[in-house]
């Protein structure tokens, strides 16, 4: 959990945890960054994904496989110690990182230094996001998380639902209403507790643990 929170804190900064994000919104620019961790150049991930049959780039034909491909890439990097370059301050392997019980803030910095090597570090932002995800991952049982994620994926895979900021509570959704409704359906009373958009959802979600 600690390592996952550290990684998510970095992904929040790099891509807003959007697997389809191209660096600087320059879609199709394979020399720039791409994906959850902004692999640079993008071909570092795209070539790997294409070789293994994962949809990637602008191919959104299977949204679940699109995300899973990037997660599998990270697991592959752990197994093969790819992308990760140990520094003197964080002198351990990628595999050791995944098992660490150090704080999420410490691991967010380790991931930044050894994996991301970002031009703009924004270290405090990454640490704060890591702490947020660490706290969020403690909510109740994993069953609620599983239900929320499964419902959101089912909506994403159903073409009868689209993106719309006017009819955003069904059948269409926007980013915040999809997340809010997913957790409400999973039994976490965030919508009934007053969460309606990004401007107020943080406080409501936090009050729910």
C-alpha cells in the first residue's frame, strides 16, 4: 500500500492518472511523454504494448485492456528492473521499493528520483498526493473499492453512456459525476452527502474516510 500510494502521488502529477494523456496534450507526438507515468519517449511504452497486443495511443477499442497494459508494463519493469535507476539517496531496487514500509511521502520522492526523473519535480505536490492516496486506500473494506471500480468500468465499456456536462447523472456522465456515482453505488454516501462536482467533492469524500 505504501509503494502504491507513492506511485499514485507521482502519477497524479504526471498524468492526472489518465492512461491516455499525451505530454502537453500533443496527441500522437511519440517523442514526448505518454500514459500514467509519462513514459518518454512515448515509443518506450507504445512499442512494448503493441508487441504484446495491448491497445494504446489513440486506440481506445478496449478501455480495460488499455489501462491493464500500462499496469502490466510497470510490473514488467519491476521484474526486469527497467526504467528504475537507483540513486545514492534511494539506493535500492524497484522490487525493494514495492515492498517498502517507508512513508508514502518518502516513497513518492524515491519514485520521483529513481523512476520519473522529472524536469519539474513539484516534490511537495507529489508527497501530498501520495499521502492523500495512502489515506484513501484505508477506507473500509476492499469490497467497496472493487464495487466502485467495477461499476465505473462497466459504464466506460457501455457505448450507450457518453460524456455530457448537462445530463451528467445518467445516462451520461462527466469526470466528477462518474466518480461520485460510482462510490455512491458502492455504498459510500458521497452523493447523498452533498458531493456534486470537483469544487465540493474533496471535503465530502474526506469526511467519509
